[in-house]
C-alpha cells in the first residue's frame, strides 16, 4: 500500500505503522540519500520530537587522518605545568552507616 508523503512547513508527513511488536516509519524516497536499507540509524527523543539520523561507525583507520591535521609545531615547546589543588578527602568519604 502506497502512502503519499505530504510536504509541510516542518518536513514530510508520513504514517507510523506496526511492525511486529514495534512501531515503524517509512522514510520517503526523497530523503533516502542519507541512508539505505539495512543500515543502522540512531533514534532519540529530544523534548517532544523524535530525531532519526544515520549511525556512522568510526574506525581506527580514520585516526591517522585526524593526527595528520595537527601542525608540526603543535606543542613543540611542551605543555604548561598546571598545579593540582589539594583535595579535601574528608568531603569524599562516605557517611558511616549504623546497623
């Protein structure tokens, strides 16, 4: 059954349908450039809105490219020493329970 998608001021309107014990939503063809069938997405509730976005896995092979963006002079003179403040360990102690 084809459900027409209506363009509104907020995006495209579609219907939620039942799929087993879950609810599902069809992603209109016009929006499929963001993902494809079988790919994972992240769905989260933000206030009263459901946000669906592609789930992108990161690999260590991308790490070399990130490090390559650092300039050769980065931290060439080392780091500034930052004094650690003394801690009041009594504030971190758990209260004794009586029992």
